[in-house]
């Protein structure tokens, strides 16, 4: 399969750059895999599709400020993780200005580039800790074409965010209010959304694409709730990737676990960990669009996206959502 097979036309004006007034105010496209029926609903109808013996699985990762600039504002740093105290693994733009041994200054703290990794990421050791909440900002997706706004601190975060570590939000969860969550059977997993969110597929053949690893955790109580459910509804592709990763042993049951996953789901994948998926609309030729095509079929998903464009649904992180059943 070619990456180009997962392209589609999207008018730029349908890309949502700001959150809706109300979290539950989104539209929801429902895609029925068995009948091929596509219908337009409101997100507030989501609960109507959930049975009392089902389980909705949500990702409780918390987005942390990951975007920084050096003290003269000319170099952008995206902090990916802190593998040891005061050492950042990060993306640097422009990278040519940050070679091994170069010094960078953030919030008055000197950092030294110690290593350049094969993917171009830098390992920078800082002389002292840097308060990321005070000096960093949210790393919004590039397609929003704007810097983070004060409203993003609240709205680019799920209401149930608990465990800090994500660079980007698990956006399917942005539609939920605390009140709505209490009306449905649910449990949580954690997957810290990482740099792969920002990386396009650069290879012509999708099998040549390499996924970045992301850290996850599934507790014993959540594993029990998931294994006991009649249907498993994944809220977001991040949840899907964890549950499919943990189902690779094909036993039909998942176990509590902590680790990393770089699972790449595209057409041909046999789904064992989920029965339905709530997700936003994804970028053309992205790994996430490939994932939903794997679940519902490429032809049906392309038709659904064509309908979404005609009906003027809004797309991507702050956009509307679709429920694949």
C-alpha cells in the first residue's frame, strides 16, 4: 500500500484552530461498519450508543508545556521527555544551530548539546532545573497556525487529565464533560502522546514508515473492567493503540502492564482489543487516518470524510468527531 492511497481533499477553512464554545457542542458522524450507513448526529448523543455492559476506555494523560525558546527567541525547542534529571530529549529548530557542544540558554539556564540522535533529536544537559510550567507553552499542532492562547491551557486538556507526560492532547477526549462521563460505564488507561503526533509519513510505501514509541500504563482494575465488558469502546486512537498492542498475544484477554508501544495499525490489521472507536477527523496521509481505514475499511472512511467535507464538519484536534461502530 502507498501513502498516497490515504490522501483526501480538505478545504483549509474546515480546519478548526480554536475550541468550540462548549465541550459537548461538537457534531458526531456515526459510521456503521456492518451496514455501511453514515449518519450525522451530535456528540451529546454519544451515550445513546453505549450499553450498560459496555466499557468506554479513556486516556488520562495530561499535556505538559513542551515548547520553549532560547533567551534570544531564535531557537525553538520541543521537549520530548526528561530521561534523567536536567537532561532533555528534544527537537530543535533550526537544528543546524545546535551541534554537539553548543550552548543554549533557556530562562537563564545554560544547556549543552551532548548528543544528536539518529532521528535528529538532541540530548541537552542543563546546569539547573527549569520550571516547565512557568517557562514553557503548549506545543499546538502546526495546522492551527498560531501560538498557544490562555484558553488552550484549559481546553487543550481533557477534564479527566491526571498523569503528566503528553506533548499533545488525546483529542477524542476533549469533547467530554465531567457530567457526561458519569452517565457512561468507563475506565482509564494512560498513554503519553509523543512526537509521532507531529511526524508525517515520509515514505512512499506505508510499510517503510517507522513509528515512534510512546509510554503507556494499564492498571489491574482497568484491565479487569475491560476484560469483563461486552463491548470495548476506545475513546481515541491512543487508547486503540494500547489495547491492540496488549492484544497481540491473541488470548482474548489483556493484562495490566506498563511499557512502550510503537504499534503501527493500517489496513490488514486484525482488531482484537476494541469493538468501536470514537475519534476526531485526521490529517490526510497520516498514520491515524490509516488506523481508522484499517478499522472501517478505506472506501467507507473516504466516503465518510467526503460526506464530512460536504456537510462542513470541522477537522482535527479542535474539530468534530466520528464514532465507528
